[in-house]
C-alpha cells in the first residue's frame, strides 16, 4: 500500500521535529500547512483523486527541506524521505 510509506515518512518527520530544537514561525507555518495537506491525502481513499490543493506536495517538501537545511540540518533527510514517498504515490 503506497500510503503506508507516506505514513512512515510522516511519522519519521514528526519524530525529528521533536528533537529539532526551537523553530522559527515561518518554518512552523510551512510544516503545519504541509502536514494538513498530507493528512487530507491519507484520509482519501486510494480510488479517489487527490484534492487539487495537494498538487506538488513532494516538491513542497523538498523545497522546505532545502530552504531550512542550514538552520535545521536534521530535518532535511526526513523531509527528503517524505518528498520521495509523496513522489512514489504521484502527488
């Protein structure tokens, strides 16, 4: 099930966030928005088409990882993994 890999990557990111230390509001807002969009994907059935606002989630995860890699280097691999999982399911 492709959603299982996505759930695993999201769980890994949440784990890394608990150890990431203080985060600025910009990063927090981007991650909250990305998380909400991913949760909507996970709630949808496999037969249903993803909501239009979920287009580009993989790219958004990669961009967030690249943008904040210097300040939060431990988050970058988790965001890359999440982006890869999103790409594998075509989102």
